[in-house]
C-alpha cells in the first residue's frame, strides 16, 4: 500500500509561509507529478512528505498512519534526488545494495534484490562497473535501483532528470513510465518541466506560491484550466491571452472587435476579462478571418509550424499549423479563434468557460483551414 494524504499542511520559515494550507491525496499506485515555476514550493512539499523538513502545521498520513513526527527512515519511502550521489569506489551492484548492507540484511537477500532491480532497469551488464564507467542515464538508473531494492511504500523523485541531455531525458521518461507500470508502486515526481508532467503523470498538482492551483489529470488541466495561471503554465507554446470586456451575457469586446463565446459556464460579469485561445485553436486562412496580421517568425519543425503573428491592436499571437508548408515570414494571415475551444477568465483569473467535447479529428479539421 502507498496512499499518501496531506491534511492542511503548512511550512513556515519565520514569518514566511512557503507551503500554505495544502490538502490532497495521492492514491495507492498512482503516478503524481508536482509541477510549477521555480520557488513555488514543490520540492519543499516533497521534503515535508519524506520528513527531511518538519511540518509547521497539519498532518502527513501514509496508508492512514500519521507519520508527521516520524523520522525519514521510519516512513518507508524512497527518495531519488537530482544528484545521483553514487559512491565512486563501489561497483554498480554495491551501490544498489548499499542501504541493505547497512541495515544488516543477509547477503543472499541483498544479491537477489540487487539482481531483481538490475533486471528491471536493464543494468545487469553493468553490475561490476564503477560509476565513472557509466553514462549519465545509467548512473540515474543506478540511483533508482538503490531505491527499488528497499521495496518502499512510495518513490519520491526530486527533478531526477535535470542533469541529463534532451535525448536521455526522453529515454529516462519512458523508462520511468515502464517501471511504474511494472512495479505498480506510488510515485511522486517533482519537475519544473510541464512536458515531463504531461507525458508521465496520472494526475498533476500545479503549484504556485505555496498553494495548489489545480490537481487533475493532464488532459483536464489542458482542456479545462481552473484559472489563468494554470492555463498559461500548462501547454507549449503557451496559451494566447487578450484583454477584453463583457459586451453582453455571452459576448466579449476586444480592441480588435467583438467575439461570441459558445462554452460559458455562466453569463459574463462586468469588468475586466481575459480571453484565452491555444495556438492550435486559432483557425488560419489567406483571405478570411476575424483578425488579420503579419507573420513575424515562422518556426518550421516538420510535423508542426509555429507562427508568431503581429495582429494590429492586439499584439503578437502564436499559431500552431499542423504540417503547414505554405506560409513564410512577412505573409499576411487571417485568424479566427474557435468559439468552442475559447477560454475566458474574470478579473481574479477564475475560468468562466467549460471544455466542449469534440468528435475525434474535428479539432484539426476546424483549426487547419489554411491552404498552401
């Protein structure tokens, strides 16, 4: 079992609250990612769960047991840090089994557990090597293996891939997903990289300034952000934001004209609003559209093209054009936001729209109206 529940957790340094009354539950066997900007409290929250930091207020429960006052060694958790922290004079096998030897486990049990962990991490050919003879990805796997042999209730990862190059990060993401599927053990993973969060997590905790902004599945966060912060943080490229005001119960007014909003949860309030639209939900065309602009930058990635478009009176907007080859820098382009996939936020940043379920393939067909 590995359910972890946080109840009204507060961490205070003097007069400063770095974790502010957080309550959430990570289900047994779930892969949960803590994500947010630097300084949001994600690593601090992880350290409170492990016991490396003392809780100022609230409770940490593991499988219903209050562990708030227990030492890290008594919580049956295994943590993998950003630094590999391997012993350079020990072989891979000895590094993996080090904790078991310190705890006095029998040699036969240590050998069996080390072999099981090495097999799961595809480290069997390297058991007799030293850390200096390994690549960065292999060293990280050794650090994970050292955690696996302890058979913990949950694994906690603190930005374990940040020291790796881009290709190795992708490879290690896949290996961690495979490992979770195989072990079926609770995993909590901290990262500032929202791409890692979206691709790995069952659910994501989006943190900001010590608070939970939203705790949901990756797709729910993307399609139905609870507020402007989540909408701007989740998604790459980021959502486009445009200042607006209400021009009726379901119509907004921008500096470039009015728009009807089809997916509102409630009538629009008076006052300042923000209209949001993701780059892939801006339809584009050479001749017809709500807004016209000039392509300032064309980023051609092959499968996708990203246009940075200067729209008079609105500023710059980002457009994602799937497989597009026909537009170049300096071209005039007409844009129309998809009314079913629009977002509106009130003056406090609260979302006023709900996601619209669309048939498979219809989004691409509706967004990509441009022609070469």
